[in-house]
C-alpha cells in the first residue's frame, strides 16, 4: 500500500474546493465573454470586490443572522429532544404528540411566517421562533428514532443492577440516541440559516435576508450576490463545526 | 400484585443458617397472556453450589432467570424465597448478578468502563472501581485490553468482559444465561475451565443455563433438566465427579452414563416440541 497523507474526509474537502474553484472560473469567463449585465449575472470578481467594500454591512448582517439562527437552532433542538424524551418515557403521549407534530410539519414553515411576524414582531424573536419551529420537528424525528433504538434487554440489564430510571436515561438512553440526535443537529444547521434568511426577507431590521431585500429594491444585484455568498459561507462553516463536534462525540462508530 | 406469599418481615430470622438454601422456588409459574412459559418450577440452590439447567429451546429458561433477577413477577401462588426470606421478584432487583444471553456491552464504553457499570450504578467511587477492574483484567484474559472498545473485540473477549461485569457486581448468586452459547467449541472448552477456576476462587453461587449437556455436567454440582414448555423441572441429578475437574473427565464412565441419562430426558422433551403431534 502506498502512503496517503490525506484522510477520506480531506479528499472530499479537496474535491469540493476544486469543484468550487472550477465553477467560479467558468462563471467568471461566461460573465466576461458574453458581457452579461450585472442584474443577470455579475462576474465573480465583481462580487468579491464588493465583499471588501461592503465588509462592514455584510459582516454585521452575517453576525445578526447567525445569532438568530443559532438561538433558534439551540431552542428547537432542545424542544425536539425534550419531546422525543417525553414520548419515550411516557408511551401514552406518542399517540398525541406524533400526529400533532406531523400535522404542523406537513405545512412548510414559511407559511407560518405572517402569523409569527404578527405575534412576535419584526425583530429577532420572530426569526428565532421560525427557526425553532423548523428545527424542532427534524430534531424530534431524529431523537425519537434514536431513543427507539434502545435495546429493552439493556434496560433490563441495568434494572437488574438496581439502576433508577434516571440512571438508565443518563447512562443508556441518551448515549444510545446520541448518534442520531447529532446527525439531526448536523442536518438542521443549513435549514436553520435558510429559515432565518427567508424570514428576514419578509420583514426585519437587519440580517442577510434584510440586506438582500434592500439591495433588490435599489436594483443592486452585486450586493444580492455578495450577501448570498456570505450566507453560503456561514452555512458551510456552521455545518463544518457541527460535523466536527459530531465526529468527536460519536467516536465509537 | 397481591400474592399469597409472606412478605419479608421482621419476624423472620435475619441470619441464614448454613444449611438454608440461598434460592428456593416452589410451584413457580409464569404466564404471558395466552402462553404459559413456566408451570410449577421447584428448585433449591445451596450457597456455593454450581447448578446447571438444560432444557429444550423455548421451555422458559430465560423466563426463569428474568424472575429470579427481579425483572418479571411470577404468577400468583408461586413461592420465591431468597436467602431464607419470602420475597416479591421486584425486591431481587440489584440483589443478584445477572448475565443475560447476549453480552449487551455498551458501544461507547471501553472494556474497563463496561466492567464497572454495575459499580457505577451502585454509586461507587469511579476511580476505585476502575482500579479494581484493572486488577481483575488478567484473570479474565483481558490484560492489555483496558482501553479497547467492544467493536474492537472478538466474540470470546466480549463474553469475558460481560462475565467480568457480572463478577464485579458482588452478589452471592450469579445467574448466567448461556454465557458460552455463541462461542466456537475450542474457546468454549477453555472458557469452561477458566470459569470453574474463577468460581472456586470467588466462592459464589452459580445458576447456569446451557443447551450443551457436556457443559452442564462438566461445570455443575447438580444438573436440572427442564420439560418442554410450559417449563418445569423434569429431572435433577447430582454430579459426583471430583473437583478440580480436568478435560479428560468427559471420557470417564460416570460422565458418560450420566450424559446418556440426561440426553434421553432432554430428547423425550424435545420430541414433545418438535415430534409428531400426539394429543
Ligand atoms: N415478555 C414476554 N412476553 C410474551 N411471551 C414471552 C415473553 N418472554 C418469554 N415469552 C415466551 O415464553 C416462552 C419461554 O421463553 P424463554 O425465553 O424463557 O425460553 P428459553 O428456554 O430461554 O429459550 P432459548 O433456549 O431459546 O433461549 C417462549 O414461548 C416465549 O415466546
Ligand atoms: Mg433463553
């Protein structure tokens, strides 16, 4: 076997970076070759230049949006896991909570946004609530699947050692469910940012969605693209951090 | 819930005389809905005794263990006495060392931390428990494997970790449900001899389920044969073979004649399960 200094995930990263660069090169070439107007497709170089000139606005907007997304993400994660736990510990609740959660989730969350904006206002709370609603369902489903994987025979083994319900929860149920809880958390990262941005576009005092909305009004499409780039960088970063934590915490698979 | 048994009361002697059985079951029955798993099991186990149980598949052996470990209540009318006192099954939770049919090791715990699980649940000091487990590793053939995780171990090793976990839970009565069932013949023989050494050293009482008659005789002071479901004790034979037992014992005439008798009894019962229906 030849020595390979890169792990499979590093290979994937290298391919991703290469693909991104190739896409940018084609994009730049097309925009210049066909001399496209910037409201159709601005050149990448133009967008990157805007990063610099608008760095203060974009940075502040990104921090604003990330803050909302993170708060909603944590809140929704906690709600989803707590509900799944309730259903696991009190099986009678399953028949009530699962259909209710499915009914809420059968409508795209964005459909709730006018109501949520009405109830929680244009500030950050409405964004946090929207993200929490979106994330909590995913987390509920993932965590419930995780808790359902607990082997009843292992529960019995712990009971035979005299374990309390709390000890069984802490030493068996939570660790068993952890891999699926964390993969749900990983999948929810991107979703939480999308929902925060979309809600901002419908009414907000700041954030990337708000920047995009304002830029469209003044027909500044380079600004729109710059905000979109920042959003995808934030999204990738968030995803990478959670993936890293997941690999660290679920070391046994 | 309201079973006609005497609840452990202060009237009864707290001390167990030497000749008193550690476990005494009378007319023990268990029904799951339509299925009667056990029907009137009578058995006694003396302190320090090694009792093996053989019986056809599905006759209720694991059910018997689930009751004695406290996980299931027997039907009304069953008598369950432990250390001289009549008890509800649930009062046995935390009082006997139970090793289920599967190793059930926790994937996120290494060998040491799997072994100390029962001590952790008891609230023992973790560092002390780990140090104790570390000292026990060589005896269980796990020296150098302290930091390994279950997915890094062979089937035989996982079983030894599960056994070590059972031994670390220091209770007088050990219930071992087919601990060597999944092992190959060679590993199995090694493990049997090793178990006898460990048992003699730790002086525990063992109730041991197996499908293998050789194993039942080789290990046991007493062999119990169960009937087909609903399970009861069909036959009890004392094994009068000297200890420590060596591998060539299995070719001795006493061994062979006892094996013949036990096999006949088991076959008769297996026929009831698998043979032609003759009601
Ligand atoms: N919790 C339960 N609910 C319903 N039926 C059960 C339950 N536990 C066991 N049984 C039934 O009781 C009977 C005895 O099962 P048990 O597991 O005790 O058999 P066993 O002798 O251990 O079998 P094996 O040798 O295959 O391990 C079976 O018919 C089984 O289906
Ligand atoms: Mg069984």
